[in-house]
């Protein structure tokens, strides 16, 4: 898949992630790690159901609970990158500590 999530061309690039209230950008990390970061920012589970392996990503979005929230919603921002965020039911793993 092409779009805003290409594989890094510089294989010697160090891993890095920049996380802000309305922006996530990263270099030299697997796409699955990017999804995990987005999941933590949004506070709900996201299932990585793509074949993407690109590791240079940037996503700017608006959140209702964050200052400076002008911009696209998360689904719209992902759509701009050629991805789709959809709601569906799926089994998830849950750990319980008693």
C-alpha cells in the first residue's frame, strides 16, 4: 500500500517516536508499533488488520478532549493516508489480576 506510510529508505535511521495530544510521528518503527501508540492515545483497542510494514509515519488529527483540536478526526486522518478505521466486534485478549 502506498500513501503516507512508506517503508523507511534510510536503513541506518534510528528509531524515534514523537507523541503529542493531536499528532503522532515516527521513524524506523514497524507499523504495528504505530498502531499500538495510536491505541494508547485514543484509549480503545485497535486491531491492526493491514499488510503494511512501513515504518515512517505521521498522523495529525483532532481530539475532543485535547487543546488545539482543529483538524481532521482520527478516521479522516487515517483515510487521508489510504487507511480505514471501522468499528466492528472482534475477540480481544483480556488479562485479569485477582
